[in-house]
C-alpha cells in the first residue's frame, strides 16, 4: 500500500528519484541546445573553431613536451 504524501518517510523515499528526473531533464535540455547551436551556420563555425583551437593547443603541448 502507498504511503500518504504527508508522511515524511514517503517523501524521503522519492528524493533520489526527483534528482534523477531533474538530471534527465537537464541532459535533454543540453542536448536540445547543442542541436540548436549546430543547426545555426555561424554557431557551427564558432564551435568548430573552438574545437580546432583546443586541438591545436593539445597538439602543441604534446609536441613541445616530447621534443623539448
């Protein structure tokens, strides 16, 4: 039998599920934002430029540490 909603033990049981539900909702929102940003040509160029800069810096750091 289900416990009444004013029972403090019943609300403690559902705290974890509320956190999971919120995390799922935020993940979907993030996925929507990424898809929306990728659909915009200027935003796509910006994302690719940012990814290229991060990749170039990582390559530079690795080469600089190995060679020098």
